[in-house]
């Protein structure tokens, strides 16, 4: 029993270390990691890109504050089963904070076979952690869109 526990603990620790090494090391890598994990439908890897206390803005004027809410919104976006393409337009970086301005598109056919095209310009804030990785503190995929 103790051997099983130690083996499980070792695996969990090794997995956490390996996963942490996959986190973005620059603001630009944060956007690319989002694209990669979104397109592989890996919601847990997506959530790992968000700092504790992060905010997600799924629509102009709507702010989600909990990990559960953020996970639900990400799953809803991923539910369309369309690939996302993120193109970083600009990055403005201070010492440990940066804003990423990026264009994104999601295009393909819906379940009914009809074409779907979604797009936006995001204004995301990321913060550098003590370990040198960058995580989202504010993910605002619709940038400066007006609240409806």
C-alpha cells in the first residue's frame, strides 16, 4: 500500500514538474499556448494558463471570476469544435506585466454543415510569475467591443 502511494505521488510530482515546464516563458508564447491547447481540446491545459484570481470576459460587459466559470466558458467556446487561429498583433510589456493585442478567428462548418465564422481582437493581460512563466490575469477575447 505504501509503495503504491509513493509511486502515485512520484508520478503526480513528475507530471506537475513536466507540465510546469510547458508553461509559456514569454507573453507571445501565452497566446500560442492558448491556441495549441484550444485546438487539442485540452481544457485542463487551457486552465493552467490562467493565474489564480484571473478574469475571463466571454462577451463585452460580462466578467467571469472563478475557475469553474472560466472552465465552463472555455468549454462552451470549444463546443463549436472549430479550430482557433491566434495572430499576435502587438505586445506591450512592462517588467512583469504585459498586454497582448491579438486577432483570432474560428472558421469551419457547424454540426448542421453550414459555415461558421467567428472573429475578434483580444486585449489580454498576462503576468510574469516568480518561476519565469507567464499566465493570463485578464483574458478579454473581444477587446474593446461595446457592451450590448
